[in-house]
């Protein structure tokens, strides 16, 4: 249930809205600003509806600012004469506004979105605070608020307190090691070492010596004793990346270590207990490798107690603007350049690109763009050629028969239709989301929709 607190002097509003909004909403009225602030800060209510009949414009601006700082979403209710005041409050931190007298369908949509936006923000803020509180760094790179990443955050929190093996899968460049570091940094092992090992980067002849360690004279060239990665991790976390690259012989050895929680250095029979937690990652399909006989079934079940899939960037493209701005700040500071923004055209290219290299490729693109630009802005000309061409027809494709203006108009039509659909047919909200007038929206869709979307407002 979404609890709405009406900050208004109009005693009729609860009777008007409460019974008609339905069981999804609980509605209360408060006219005292201090009581409104107290109840909002105590999280008694999810969304505050500010009626512009409450107080002076200065008071309303201060109120919206306080609620924004307290992470309480404010929705402004205003008649047409106070539309500019409402828009100013939105610029100052209010979530949105709607017309008074209120349209119930519009109020429901705005209130639901404000509630979901606030809840998501609190969840991400709480996770961010946990990440910053850790002694080690690295998991701060887990950036994004899409549904796919929120699922990853949830799984991370579920496994941090456990000692179970975790298999992290995903394409190259999706941040598998960052997920492993987040698990380590949020666990009780955070003050102990985090040792990351790329199994594919170690020659087969050296992998056992690197993992288990060795004693002096264990093999030609072993002029002294050395701790292996299993021992170096101590009470911390050992992250074995690309375990699909291990040979069958090494797979057998690793399985035995995981089963018995102990191992021996090469050149001695002395047993060393395994205290570290072991996390695994791969970009390969281990299930298919098991079917093909390239990966042991018993080892697969041993490492895959809990699975976390790092999503490819194309599957959560809504996070690209946030990631791009993060890398913009990071490398602007690193290279001591005052690059502060990305043009809308350049951002559109970034969002539409398929990103075969995922987040790692995006980081590389932004880094190069900052080096190339002589301005404080990144535009399309600073992006790689293949990325600039991704939005254009290929030379093998027939060119559109219509003019540029017609194609642009068709694109506007599609945007208008999509906005109307996303707003459940409410053209007022659709026009507002596109920052165009309702009249222009009607003109766009009038001649191109076979059946006009039914009016809600």
C-alpha cells in the first residue's frame, strides 16, 4: 500500500481522493508544515502531495528542498495559473506535478512512479553506504539502477554472510571481478586479503605451483619456498577467474582441495588448511563444456553452489548514461581536463550501440574521448568511427525513399506513440514526459494512428 500525505488547507481532498483511489493508496491530510515534515522524516508516508494553497512560494521552495534532502518524494498539485510555480518546484527537487483539480488516473500514475523512484533510491543509497563503509575499494564501480543490476545487488547481499562457493558468469568486460570484490568487501573477511587470479593467464606448467605453492627444490628452478595463491589469501577471499581454462588434470586437483578444505605445497606432504573463501568466474558456458567433456561435472556442481550472472551492457542500456557520466568524472580528474558533459547526440549513440566489450569498452571509449576533446564537452566526433556509424544505414542497405524531414517526422511519431503507451493512454502525461505541448502531441499522432488512444484525462 502506498501512503499519501496531502499537505493542503483543503479539508475536502481526503474525501474526494481517498475512496476513489482504491485500496492501493492510503490518504491522510495535514495542514501544519512542521507536522508534515515530522511525519515525512519518520517515513510514516511514502509520498507527500503539496497543494500550492499551502504557504508562500518561498516557504514552498524551502519545504521541497528539505524533503528532497530527506529523500522524501514530493508531488506538486497546481492549477493552470500556478503551472510555472509548480515547474520551478520540480526544478528544485520535487518529483513531478499534476493539475488541480486532480485527475485520479494521473495522480495514480505520478504517485506510483514517485514511490518506486524513492524506494529504488533508498535501496541504492543503502547499498552505496555499505560499500563505502568497507576497508577496501573496487566495488564502488558497480554502478546502475536497472532491474537487472538491482537483482545482482540483491544476490550479493544474500551471499556475503555465507561461506558458500559462488560462480559468477557473464561476458568479458561485464564486471565479474567487481562483483567478487563487492562480496568480499561486504563480508566479515573485508579486512583480510582479496587475491584475484586469472587462470587463463598462467601457463599449464606453472598453474599448480602458483595455486598451491612449493618448497625449495620441488622442481628445477625452485631455489626457495613460496606460498601459493590458496595460502596467500589467508582468511580472506581467493577469486579464481576464467576457471573454464583449467586443464582436466588441474580440475581434479582443485576439486580435491575444495572437498577436503586442505592442500599441500609442491615438494612436501605437509598439509595446509584452506581458510579462504573461494569465488569463481568464467565467460564460458560451463554447462556446455560439461556436455562436451571439457569440464568435470563434479567440479561444476561444487563451484556452482550459488550463481550470479553479470548482465551484458546491452541488456541494461538504461544504465549507460549513469556509467558514462561516472567515467567522465573519473578520467577528467585523472587527466586534469575540465570535460563536464556529453552532448545529447553523443549520448544517443552510446545508448544505441550494442557494446560487444560491455562496460570495459564503454570506459575505454569515454577515456579516449576525453583525451581527444579540446572542449568541455564530448560530442559524436570524439567517439570511435564504428560507434558513429552504428546508427547509420550500411552501404548495402537501400536508402530510404523519403526525405530527411519526413524521416525525422516519422521518428517523432514513434516517440509520441511510445510515450502514450508508456503512460497508459494518458496524453497529458505523455506530452509532459516529451516536454511538448498536448496540442502538438495530438497533431503528431492524429493522422498516423488507426485508432486514437482513448483519453484518460
